[in-house]
C-alpha cells in the first residue's frame, strides 16, 4: 500500500530567500525611520574612506530600497530568477555575484558620480537577468537569447541614462548586467 505524500513547503534557495528577507527588513527600517536608517546603512555615496560605514555601505546598499514599489519590483525578479541560478551555480557563487555587483556599483558611483547616492538591488536584478541567458550554451557559442536580452535591457538603460532624468541609477543596472554576463559566461565555459 503506498502512502500519499502531502505538499510541504521547502527552503529551496537559502541565499536568495535570506537576501530577500534582509532587503525586506532594510526597507521596513528605512520607511519607519523616514529614510535615516537607509542613509546611514543602506545607501552608498562618496564619503571618507577612513569611515568604516563607507565600506559597509559599499555592500549593504543593495539591501535598502526607497519604498514598496522599488522593493517589490526588484524582489519579483530576484525571487523568480535567483532560485534557478542558485541551483545551477551554487550558493557561494550567488553570494559572490551579489558582492561583486554591489562593490562594482558602489565603486563606480563613488568615483564618477560623487554627488549622487544609490540604493537597491536593481544591479543584482540585471546581473541575474544576463546570467539567466547563459544557463544553456555550448563551447564557442553565444546564445541568441543573450544577445537579445543584452540589447533590450542594456540598450534601454543606456538610452535612459542619456535621455531621461530620473532618480534611477542606469549605471548600476548596466554594471550589474555586465557583471552577470561576465560571470554567467565564465561559469558556463568552465562547466
């Protein structure tokens, strides 16, 4: 006699689920503090390199979000793409891509845009989008899906950066996409 298995909830993607939970906590703290906690801990901007918070914010800015729309938009993509990428590349590699994307966007923003501050996981979203297009390809091949995704997403961000004045860091999106493309190609080439 076979036993019927019931449905159960599984913790399928620890890095992505923890990342989303930290983002939720950071966003709630930012909203409850009218942005002061976000400015102190979850937003990167040019400040003294001797200040330890400068280095902390270079990583933690990907956790903070300016509000619910910003948070929900990013988490929709993170929770959709992240588990598949974590399963394929492993938890430590996903942590690595998040850290590399955070550091790259903080460094470039601090050097080239000293008067602006950035926050949010949009760079990580773009890294994941470009990495996803590399999930299946052979040696010496470039997937058409990668070309189309890169043209659509990165092309839109370049155009927005040149012609639209808003509070969105297109540079963060572009750097995230480039980071995801490089790592996606490199990890797939090795496997």
